[in-house]
C-alpha cells in the first residue's frame, strides 16, 4: 500500500516511514523541511516530495492514490479539504494503526 507520510522527515514521521518499510509498504514522504532534516531521510529508499501542507495544489497532487498519515502539527483534518482525492484515512500524529 502506498502511504503518504506528511511530516515524514521529522521524528515521528521518520519512525513511521521505517515501520512501514519494514512491513513491506510503500511510504512517500511529504515534508517542507522546516524542521525535518535531509539526514533523517537520506538513507531511506523512498520517494520524497518537498512541499508544504499550506499549498493545497501540492497536497492534492501528492495525495493521489495514497493513504495519508500526518506527522505534522496544527493543520487540522485535511481529509475535509482533500475529500475529492482517494483519501482513505488520516489521523494526526498517529503512529501505527
Ligand atoms: N515527538 C514526540 O514525542 C511527540 C509526542 C506527542 C506528540 N507529538 C506531536 O507530533 C507531531 C510531530 O512531532 P515530531 O516530533 O515528529 O516533530 P518534528 O518537528 O520532528 O516533525 C514535524 C515534521 O513536519 C514538517 N512540517 C512542519 N510543517 C510542515 C508543513 N506546513 N508542510 C509540510 N511539512 C511540515 C517538519 O519539517 C518536520 O519534518 C507534532 O505535532 C508534535 O507536537 C510529538
């Protein structure tokens, strides 16, 4: 399953990405690197999209065909904004299932 991990270069996001990889999933990182570090993701064999959650076009583009997991703060429930996309699930700052 392809999973978009917003905030995927941060602490929780990076750990979630590693967990998803260990489960054979296909995580995609979406992060603006405002606090996340390239060194957190350089060793990960995943697609990294540099973009901000405040850029709706970028988010909608990145969210095509993925399940979303959010590991950022203060952005509320994006599922309302993204309802036309194949958004299956989104839970803020949730690690695991
Ligand atoms: N680390 C913890 O132990 C912990 C515990 C409970 C809750 N939380 C909450 O979980 C969330 C993530 O925590 P963390 O420790 O992983 O933080 P973090 O700062 O390490 O990661 C947040 C990531 O989100 C990215 N980001 C921020 N704004 C963005 C935007 N507009 N668009 C795209 N990416 C953006 C940052 O670049 C960063 O990579 C926070 O809301 C935090 O308060 C963290």
